[in-house]
C-alpha cells in the first residue's frame, strides 16, 4: 500500500540513484529501530540439505556486495543471494546501464558485474548480524580470458566457501563478454568437474558441505537445456537456478528503450523462464532441485514456477515494481501451512 505512493517518486529518479536512496533510507530506519521485521508464517522446507524458513528468496544482483543484509533480512525472505562477486573489484560498465520499462513492468540492465571484489564481500558478511540462509553468487572478472574463467570461479569458491549456505556459479549473465559460452557442453563439463572436486576438498578441510548451484540463462533451446541437465546430473550438482535475464525483447519491441543493450527482466520474462523450468524438471526428474526465478511479479507467477517444478523461488524486478509486500503476497499463495 505504502509502496504504491513511494514508487512514482522513486521512478522519477535514475534507477541507480533510486537504489542508493532506498537503501540509504532503509539503513537509517534500521539504525533508528524503525524497521519492523516482516514475519512470514510458513512451513519450513528442506532443500539441498538446508532448512528454508520459507521458499521466497532475493535474487542475485540487488545486493552485489552484501552491504545490506541486515536491512534485507527485515523483508521476510526465506533466503538471500548476494553477488555476483568476482575475485578482484571492478567498476562494471559505464552508466547509464540500467533502464526501467514501466509500461512492460520490465528492466533492462547491463551492469557488467560491478562489485567491490570477493574479499570486501566477505568483510561485509562478517560484520553483518544476518543469521539466515545466504547464497553467494560468483563470477569472473571482465578481463579474465574466457579460457581461464574456471580459475576465477575457483578463487571465489575457495574464499566464500565457509561463509555461504550455498554457492551459485553464474555462467548466464549476458553482460560479461562470452560468459554464456560456459554453458556449452565442453566448457561446462570441464568447469563442473574442477569446481566439484574443489568443493570436495573444501568440505573435508572445513568439515562443512556447501552446496553448489548453477545459474542458467532463459535463452536456451530444448537440446541445450537437456545437455545442461545431463551434466548437472553427471557431476551431482546440488541445485540449478533458472533463469537469469534474457536477450530477447519479446513484449517490448515497440518501446523506445528496447534497443538498449543488456539483459531484460520482469514481466516479459515470466513465461520464458517458466518454460525453461518445465524443461529442466522434465530432464532432471526431481534429481536436482530447481530454484525458479524470472518475472515473478505476483503470487500467481510464483505459484506457476512451483507448479512447473521449482521448489524455491527468487524475486528481483517484482520487488522494484510491487515493493516488499510481494514477499507476503507470495507466501499466502505458496506456503501450505502457517506454523
Ligand atoms: C539490475 C540487475 C542486476 C542483476 N545482477 C545480477 C548479478 O549480478 N548476478 C546474477 O546472477 N543475476 C543478476 N541479475 C538477474 C536476477 O538475479 C534475476 O535472475 C533476473 O532479473 C530475473 O528475475 P526477475 O525478473 O525477478 O528480476 C540482475 C538483475 C537485475 C535487474
């Protein structure tokens, strides 16, 4: 309700400015003790050996550096994913690099993994009070050649291992040159074999098993989805996130901003992401849990993702358009039993 008054004001600002203003205000309110913790009554669920208090998560990209965990925790999420983080800090692409498409309830972004680097992320996590489930999404630096990408993921995996509830291998951002090539059979096979073996070593070292999850694009045909699914099974990957943003401009072709380069999220992505989840579910047959994301703008969209085979869901653009009330709206639809 409150957000419907706030949104037109925020939408008058540049998206990155609006992001800073919003988090500035939330952080201040948190310090003054003015933020009420949104309680989400929901039956817990076990996924990847982790107990999730509810199935609604925050998708990667909103809190790239893990700077706002305590504030985000008040919104009632069952889990929060931070990142994408890279081994070294990098500024990302020049601004403007994020565009709202209000008529379509969409966003186009070409941020390009702007982040303060994995070491800073860890410092931020250590200083936060957040005790909930934390996904850490890792990627490669823009200037690391794609042939050496695995090394960047290995560095991040090593550093974040003990701090994460699960780790997401992001190979599907459209804004880092050639990154999506890592979804091809040969590259993915090699990468998963290296990272799973590293995970094994780290689990022995730390006495803690941190699940590895792969995040894929929506711009894949059925045979590519099948190939990926087979590799996920072969390497016993712990989970899959479907999907990242899309290169498609379906649904917004007629709008001026559609020519902007980048990945599109929000309402025009809903169906495509759900279709990928259906296909993954068909090929995986419940062997690997699916986290559904992409254009969840309402409780019904979330339910559709779960009906398609997802056991957890994440939101990002829906939060921008609908506000934090979306978390409790979704919970009413997807939480079987209040406890
Ligand atoms: C501005 C912006 C930045 C994003 N940054 C990342 C990122 O760093 N890593 C990542 O895996 N996904 C990133 N995403 C993708 C989201 O996590 C999500 O997969 C995608 O937006 C689809 O969900 P949505 O329609 O609910 O936004 C970003 C999305 C947006 C809009």
